[in-house]
């Protein structure tokens, strides 16, 4: 049931959602626990159910993102090459998350390609939103929108 609430799966068919549900495990973490480290091999992605997870980029933690609303995803490096986490994830509070293997996404793309395309479109939108938020948090001007066409 929870998968249907996740931002990544908005608009996806019940069949694709069922694949995700079958391939998820619920995990609990304590405040301060590390979910994954930067540069680790990314074999799964996560969906926050409850709590807050901080994503930290760089050795000096130069950039920080907070994942804190139910259905928000993190660790999406499992879905894209080179399948290595680009940040480390640390629990800022006690957390409950759904952990989903990258094989679930592979199965959806194979069995339900239109759902796979929609999920990747959703992922692109999520990444763009977080990039804009990162620019705002750093006090920089937002990137200019460039129209591409023929």
C-alpha cells in the first residue's frame, strides 16, 4: 500500500506497484544510524515512511538535504549508472523506511515499459526539484532555463 503514496510512483499502474510492494522490506533505524555511505555500491533505494534522514555530500558535508516527508525517496543512485551512492545518509531521528531493490525496477521496465518510463520521468522531476532547492539553500541564483528545440 505505501508504495502508491511514494512520489516516484505517481501515476504508475497497480501491476507495477505490486512489483515494488513484493520487492520492498521495511527497516527501522535509530537516530544517528548510517543508512549508506557515499561511494558504496547502490543496490537499493529507500522511501521514507516516518522520521528524518539527512543526505550529506562531500567529506566536509558541504551540501545537506533533508528527507522528511512520507513517500519521499532517497538513495536513487540504485536506479542510475554508475550505481554508487553520491552522498551518505544519516538518520536525524528514529526512522522507518521501505528499502526497494534495484531488481524491482528492472522487472518493471521489462514487464511494463510504459510504467518504467513514467517512473524515470518522475525521477528526473524529483532530481530537478532537489537541484533547484540546493541552489536556493546555497544562496545562488537558480539555473537559467534553456529551451531546446529544432
